[in-house]
């Protein structure tokens, strides 16, 4: 890295910490405080009731306060990152950063606490005195051997988890990486020779963990700056190092490295040489974890051992051993069951969860966060990436189960599967609302054909469909391209084995397909030659013909191209089955809940009849999500105050809706703020038939509907489910080009719902 690059990074980091306000944390209230009534409940006199309940039963603190989701990150700044003893105050940016990671990855609130105390026993006294405030304590950046003393004293004296992440977090991630490295190398813990450099807190904890995983004590050789830790040595020793003293005449790393299966480095740059690597066992495992410069660079390892399996602590090399894979999720599980400690069983459960996730298919979200990186399980992908959203559910639920089974949980979880689903909902915003749809989709094994079957998003969605539903994905695309892209993406599905394939270039059904299309379009100027050309090149037309012929139950298309182009072919073909589009409905999942928008795509300037159809269809589809529809027909006009424009058409649509009894609430025409503010609406139209906040907004112009949809998506971080194509009997849906793999999975669940479920 050049000096100018370092300076640029430094300036960017300082700007990040200073602007728009100093630091990385703030405190926000979780309850309203808008009037005197709120104040009386939040503070005096109402707050006394919560205090009395806790006095009567301390366990009630988890019900009435934030304690059960609050971690204290405590440091005295004596061993901060690679900076050493920089003091408590200078460590504050690091501790704030730790708190941000807790919140980002596991939804855990944190206070960072920097303490000017170098005496480990006095520091332990301070930490223990904080027990009433926190549900758990994370000790951070305390030098060895003081960290061992502080943790031991705290664990003995307080009844909440105390976890020194520099020790145990590192050990857990190393354990997971080692588990999978041995799997790849076809070796066993109880057979390998381990050579380690670094006798600090992290190094000792890693060795302790390896013993718990099956490594034999006599096969561990620990070296530090003074050479081999051996029996009788007195220089720079402590009880933790002494536990690994070897009865040997050997004294240097050079002398002990021969035949080693695993090198574990937590020391400093340049400690291990290529010549030493060459002395190791076949298929050596090199964990060079010193930061920022590892004990040996991967290229140097590969120069003498091309088959070596390598991990570092850096993000610019494969297999980064990063504690963020562990600490948010082990704390999440521990807090949720009210664990009194984080014990060995919970740590090993964490290791097993992390390791198993790496061996599973890579998530689409992780692939998007690390574009261009190979994430297929193997030598260069031993552990998952921190931004894999599945970590919280997989790891935290495993930790919670281990806490309960080992007897340290004070608030056991009755249904772990439900708990796991709740954790998924915390990272997948659509999970809760989509549950009724997925449940309905599981009642029938429907065949879903994807027009753009070569698209990686479609391939990832197909993988998820096979794992999460009873549906059968059908992909339109070239088999060799699909297979190549699946392998590149680390997916296990294979064309012709796990998914059905329609190859536009060479499919035995081609003649049947073009003849079916020609029969439909013969009197619309489509000749046999045109029909043949369309059915060779137009995957949307192929998918629509398959649905028409009964070879697929539903079509999903539109991952690229223009919406109405796809809709044209879908409508042409499926019109033969008495189907026609009524409108497009998008569910926008916002922080306050879902909001449905229609019509976003089909009708540019809908007629009153079309608006009424949109409203009826939207109400029906909203119920598929387990919600009661409350429709507002939205316009610039408000309850008749403008004679022309969209208000006129919306008023006519309301007359159509009024002509028959409806099983849903609706009102209009009105402004959007009136739809979303019941008090404002009551002032403008007292006694109106719509009560509460509208959850469906129907517009009289596609520009308005699409504009609101995109503003919510881009500025309110709304997550879109849809667009759902209404009126097509659930036999076709045209999605937007920006859809994600999870969005496609959601659409597949919607398409997989039997017709009887929505009418």
C-alpha cells in the first residue's frame, strides 16, 4: 500500500468518525413521549410500577427494561487491536465500533464502557458492580495475563454471561475454520500435530478450544518470542503457557515445525518462513492470523505447498478469521434464554453452526455483499462471510439450544423452530408477512417456470425453492450455461437432475410449442416462420406457452427488459384461457408495517372500471398475507373538491364499488396523507366508512403509483414484494429488473399458492 493510499484511507476513516455527528452511536427511545400521558407512564408516577415488579421478582427486569437485550462492552485499553496499550480513552472508537457490530448483526443494544483501571482485580470489581445494568458483559482489549484474571473473577461472582471476545471469539472462529479445513484435508483433530506461535490470550484460548475439539495435548507445540514453551522454562511464563509446556530438548520453531499438520499463528509478521512450511505434513493448514501483516503471506505458502489450506485475519485474502462471525450471535442466543454464563457447550454449538453454514449453499445476500469472490465450500471458503444473514438464526438458535441442554438457561425457549423463524424475521424483512403465503404454497406441489433461467438471481431462487418449498422450478435456458453458473455461484442444483430445463436452442418439445403459439396468434399476423423464431428466442413466450399447455402451473418473468413487453406476450397467450390482467400490486414492507400500492404497472391511465377491478383484486390478495384490507383511493382531489382529473375517475370507481356489497373497507378519493392519518381524515370527512390507517393505496395513474412505490423503496428503505400480477389466475407474474433472489423466492411462493386460496 502506498503512502498516498494510506493517507487517503486515514482521512476517510477520520471523516467517517466525525461526520455528520461525532462517534458511531446514539440512544433512541423505544416508546412514544409526545404528551403528558406518555410522560406519566415513562417516568413519575407510572415508572414506579415497573420498579416494584422488579423488586418483587428480579426476573421481571427482562419484561420491563432493556436489560435482557443490553450488553456492556468493557475495556481498559491495555491491548487494543494492533495498537497495544493506548489507554481507555483512546480505545473508545474501537469499543463504539464493537457496539455497532452487535447492533448491526444481531440487533443487540450496547453501552461501551472504558475504564481507567490497570489492576485486574479492581477492574473485575468494577465489572461485577455493573451486573444490574446488563444482560451480559463483553470484555475487550485487555492485555494478557490480566484478561484471564478479570474474566475468571467475574465469572465466579456474577450471574450473567462474561465473555472475553479476544480469547473465546477468536477461538470459536478458529475452531470453525479448523473443523472445515480438516474436513477438506481429510484429517482428524485427534491425529494432527499443531504448532502455534503466540502465547497471548487469543493464542492460549485457541489451543484450549482445539483440545476441546479433540486435539491431543501432547501434539501441541507452543512457541513464543523466546522459543518453545518447555518444561523448566522460567522466562516470560504464566500458568496458561505452562499448561502447554513440552518435555523436549527442542527449543525453536524451526526445530518443532517438521511434520506439523496445522500452524496457528497469533504473533507477528514474518514468523513463519516458506522453508519451514516445506517441512510440514502434506496438505498443511496455515492459519497466519497476525494483523495487519500475517506470519507468512499466502503467496509465499503456495510457492512451496500449492495444496496448502490458508486462513488469515485480513479481508483481502480468502478465509478471513473474523470474530464478528461469532460474538453477535453467541450473545444473541445467550441473552434470549437468559443464560447465566457462556459455557463450553454453547461455544462448541457456535463452532458447529458456523462450520455447517460454510458447507451449505452460499446465501444470495452474502454473494451480493461480496461480488466477485468465490464462495463455494472448499480450501478458499472455510467459513461464511460476516454479511451472511443466515448466521443469526443458525448460530444463535444452536447456542440457545446448548444453553438449555446444559442447564444455564433461566428463560428456556419452548419452540426452537419458532424462535429460529423469529430470528430470520429480524434480518429478512419479508419473512413474517410471507409466512401465510409459504404455508399455503406448501399445500400443493406446483411447477414454476422461470423465463430467465440463466440469471444468477433465478438460479439462487431455484436453489431456495428446492430447500424451502414443495414447488418444482423449471428453468428456460441453455443447460451448459446454467450448470457453469451454478458451479461458479456455489449452488448444488444441477440441470436435469434437480431442476427441469427447457433449452430454447434444442428441445424435443420445440415443434409442439411453436405450433401452439402459431395456433393462438395465426390471425394476429404471426406466420409459422415468425412463430418458430419467437419460440427459439423469446423465453417469456416459451414460458407462457408451457403454462397454456399445462406443462407448468405458473410463469415468472421480467428479471430484465421492460414490464409491458413481457406482459404483452403473457396476455396474448393466456388470454386463450380466459385470463386478462387487472393490475399490478406491490407490497412495500416498511418499518411501521406493510403498505400495498396499486396499480403500479399495467394501466397507465385506468378507467373507473379498471380502478374498481384493481381495488377488488388488491383486497383479495392482501388477505393472502393474513391482513384485513383497508383501501384508500388516492388522488390530488379530496372528497370531491376537484371536478376533473383522477378524482373524477376515482369517484366513478367508488360508485362501481358501491353498486354491490363488498367484504372490504374502502374510501376515497383522498390525498395520501389523509389515507395514512385517521385523525386528519375524521376532521375532513367525519363518520367516513374507512377506520384506522389505510394499508392499500389505489391510484388513478400509474405514474403516481410507481412514483410512491419507488420513493418508499429508495428513501424509506421499503422492501418490495411483487409486483403481483392480478387477474391472471396466479398463472403468471412479471417482476421488476431490480428484483433480488429473495424477491424471486417470495414471488415463487405467491405463484405456488393454489388458485383456491385466493379465488
